[in-house]
């Protein structure tokens, strides 16, 4: 197949995604995408990249899973801003041994994830590379009053997460057959690792509340991302408890590790971490539970000063860092 043939097949994969009727849209097949946002919203734009043998390996997941994960990680950035996903562009670098079928398998995962969030893929690029590189740019919309950034938190704010943590880290270990846990817990861990879900509805819900002062998605681990939010807001943070996913708890215990420390250092959970006015936390948490059927989980509190403390001691960042040679 020629490059044009592959692009035509990709356009077919992406066709089910739609935009609001009010938006003017020129998509795959032209020199550039065109989009007219609504007058009442702000555009939110983010770019992320996944690299083979850095962010994923073919031994740990299928090409379709890699495509899904690449798109989900980008959509999660929009969720952290309180935004609704609208469109994306996708650039792929693929090694010479990959054939058209494999490229379409990879793109199938990207397109499936986009459809699940009603996000249109507007175009992108294809090129040869030494290893698979997936670079995605996503665009979302949010009302001005619903935008949540990292630097809006205040001392005294409660920190809470939208779900239990550590399952993706457990999935990475299970994918390499590092240790045995029960089949149902292994399935939970692998799903979190290979097929993560961005918390878009949760982000829009929290973004609509004036009592939510800041948000960030947990892509690099609670210890790292809580510190990022606190630093951006000129605060310190005290971690009070870590809500650990069942699979992560089981794996940590099998390794004779502390489950909370295991989950603290886990990356790619893609839950949202929110800073909430202390007097409003119970109200926000009750509304969250009623809306989503699961709890909003308190993990700590922001304080004056700097640094991140856990169990009475200063905690170092222990999540994922692309430039940490120890990683």
C-alpha cells in the first residue's frame, strides 16, 4: 500500500467521530485542519508523545492498546482543565518493518479511543522512524468559568482524587510476568495499564464548581503530581492517606512492599487530583458520589510552605520522570 492508501484507510477509521453542528470543520485529506470554536468557550490545546521502548513495549501490550493509551493520555490532559474534547491531530513515526496492517491496527486503537470521547481526528502525518512514535495534539472547549489550572490552590485546600491508584503500575509488572496475583486482579491491572480511561466527565463536573480551585491529572504518580500542583500554587502538601487499587495492594503485598508507597510511585493512573475549599469538600464529595456512583477520595491537604510530607517525613518524588536515568 502507498502512503495515500494508508491515509485513506485512516480516514475511514476516523469517520464516525463527529463535531457539533455549529463547528466548521475541514479534516483529513487537506493541507491543514480548520475548526471554528463556539463564541462562548475557550479552546484548550495539549500535545503528548508515546515512544516505543520508552513509554510502551510490544511485549507488554498490543499495537491497538498502544494507540488507545496514546490518545487517552492526551485526553486526560483536557480532563484536568475541565474541558470537553473536540478534535485531535495525530503524527505517527513507524519503523520500516511495520506493514500497513500493523499501522492500521495501531491507528484503530487511536480512533476507537477518540470515538469513545466523541473526539474528531482532523488530520496528522506519517513518517518513517527508528521505532514507533505517536505524537498527538488534542483540542478541547471549556467555559471561561470552568477552566481549572494548577496554580489556583490555596493553603488549607483538601486534595482529593477521582479513583484508586497504582493499578497501572501493577499492570506493567503483570505484563512482564513479574509475579503472580489472582486472575481477576491481574485483569484489573492489565486493563488499567493497557486501556486507561481519561476522567473527562469527572473533570467537567469538578471544573464547574467554584469550590474546586485547581486540578492536575495523575500521569506521573501522586508523589510527583501532587508536588507539581503544590509548587505551582506556592504551597506545600501533606499526604494523609493513599487510596490503593485492589490489584496494586495485592501485588505490593506479594512483593512484601508497602502498598501505599507502591501506589504513591505509580504513574499513568490518569485519575484527577483536585484542590477543594475545605468547607466545601464534604458537599462536593457527596455530589460527586451521587453523580458517578463512587467516592471522591481525600488524600491530603495543602499547607503554607513547600515540599511534600507523608507519614511525618519529607517525601521525595518517586513517580515517572522521562529524564531520570534511574527510571
